[in-house]
């Protein structure tokens, strides 16, 4: 079993938003639409771009 891919460095409010949503790895983001993550309180444009770029590096995409 592969170890989960860690989330990239993002702001503390963005980290808390993902933690409260139960998201602790990049793979878990694939279960969410980008729009849903963007609407979380604490997720700004920069954090979303950082997540999106990190996911792309690992071939992970948001739910369509």
C-alpha cells in the first residue's frame, strides 16, 4: 500500500479548512469538486492554485 501524498504548504487558515473537511492528503481531494474546495472558509485563490498544481504533478484531478 502506498503512503498518502502530503498536502503542499499552504496558509494556516487553508490547512484548517481542509482539516475540518477531513482532508489530509492530495488523493482525498479527488473526491471533491474544485468548486466545493474553493468555497471552504479559509481557502483562497493562492491556496487553491497551490493545491491544483500539486495535484497535477501527481496526476490527481478534482472530481468533475
